[in-house]
C-alpha cells in the first residue's frame, strides 16, 4: 500500500541519516559542530520528510539523539585529549609577527602557533587537568578558577581536582 511504501522510504531515510552521522562521529571537534549539524541539516530533513511523527516514533528519535550526543561528547573528548597530548594542530594568528607574540619561540614565519604537547595523565579527566593546569601556573597568571557547575556533582569533581594538585616541597616550606 501507499502507507507501507512511505514507511519504508522513511526508514531508509533514517537509516541513511544515522549512517552519515556515525561516519562523521570522529570528525567532530566540538559539540557545537554536532549541534549545528542536527539543527541545520537533520531537523529540517526530518521535518520535510515526515508530515508528523507519532509519539512512539518521536520518543525513539529523542532517545537516539540523546545517545548519539553522548557518543559525540566522548569522541570530542578523545579527539581533544589526543590533540593536546600530541601538541596538535596549529592556529593562524591574524597579522602576527614574532615580535608581537608573547612567546616568539612558539610562532613560525608563517604566523602559525604550534602548541606544545601536554602530559595529561590517562586517569585524569580533561576538566580535572584543565583546573590543575590553571592553578599550578608558576607565573600566578591564574590565582583562582571560578567553575560553572550545573549540578552538585560538578562542584564535587572540581573540589576533588583542586585537592589532587601536586604540591612541591618548596611550596610546602613556603606555606609553613
């Protein structure tokens, strides 16, 4: 029947969409890229393709996007960790010259900043590492970090990350 053919076409579209999203999974560098893709490509495609979804179908799609969003967050975290550990990538500094840059050794003649590799322990989350990195800077550029925490567990994680800061013997003597 016509209804069965439309259902089959809808299933094929969803299968293709899910496949495309899965193929792109390792390429997302930010959650924002994924959200943009969903809002500007996927949602319009779904709206154009389906007159309306029944409640069960809508629930299944919501569950899929929640699970896929979690997979994207994991992939972005993995990509970020890998990039930081390798000293990855380089960013162009608009109009930069070595005399204007705060660290001339980090910039090449082509105005590229090449971040150094970071030694991120495998057991540390990126959030823990970032907090500890900022609080350990010898130059006292950052003396306090104010963390936005949408739930109580995030507050506890931030406190535990600060508690795990390694204190040198010299710093211990200075504190006494």
